[in-house]
C-alpha cells in the first residue's frame, strides 16, 4: 500500500465504464500553506512539479498575467502532439515557425490555419514560405501554385503555370488557350498585368493564333501587353 500523500498509481474504472484519472493527494500541507499565504507562484510550481497542470492553470489565473502566461506556456510545451503544436501557434501567434516545421502532407490544414488566424500583413510571406517548401521539398507544383495564389504572388504563379504548359505554343492551341485563360483571370483578380512579361513568347503566340482566326482587335490588344 502506498503512504498517505502519494498519488495512486493505477487508474480506476467505474461501473459505467468511465476511466478515472489517478487520485491526487487529499491534503498537501505545503500547497495549502502557499495558497493561504497568497503565494500563487509557489503553489503553481508545486502543482506543475507533481503533474497537476489543471490545478496549476486554475491557480495561475489568480496570480497575475505573467504567472498565467508562464504556466500556460509550460503546459503547451509539456504536451507533444500535433494539436498542441497548432494550439501553440495560435496562442503565441508564431505562424512562421509553424509553417517552417509543419508536415507537408497536411499543407491544406496549414494553409487554412494561417488564412484564418494570421494578420493580413503576415499572410503573403507565410503563404510564400509554405509554397516554397512544397515546391522544393515535396515537388508538388500544384499545391505550391495554390499557396502562391493565396499570397497574390503573380510572378511565381505565372512561372509555375508556364512550366506546366511548357509545350503551350502555336503547335498546341488548346494548351495555349488554357494557359492564357488562367493568367488573364488571375491577373484581373490580383489587379496586375505583371505576369504578361514572364510569358511574352506565349502571349505573342496567342495573339498570332487570334489573328489567324480573324480576331485582329483582340490580337492587337494582347500584343499591346508585351513589354517594350
């Protein structure tokens, strides 16, 4: 039998099948004295040392903001799980580290998290960082393109599309049309025309295709987008 004041080693199961956590000491004189003296820092330290994180958090809430933040951070660091990493990123607003260390297989969840919680000015660099990892580490150009689109990074989006449609020239009108539709729609949404300079050869080929079909005004409109 264990002595009084020690934690019971085994869990118990009720008749309804509910598993109960190990029983805590009924009375801890040092902890009680710390609470009675208003020494919340000492009380919290004793709870943390004995693994009573729930009690520590409750006491820390009454001990001022510094004690609360310190105890909260100890709790977040003490539990190693994907959920706690996500929670820690939201609590600390440290999305740069989260993006840098996140599992690329869960890139959709990472992208959703930063779009939901990151500040507007932080979103483009975070999406760029995730896209860069997806392209370099996972060779996932499609996922990287989507992340670059969320960052409104016209140059990288058009660059990846152009790479995908490497054969999109006058010999392949269908691929050329698909590429130009994507570039036009994305640039209208982003409010820029900078992408045309990156695919000037494709733009010229598309204008030639339009002219060959009698669409001279439309062809001239695209040619005017070429950099001078």
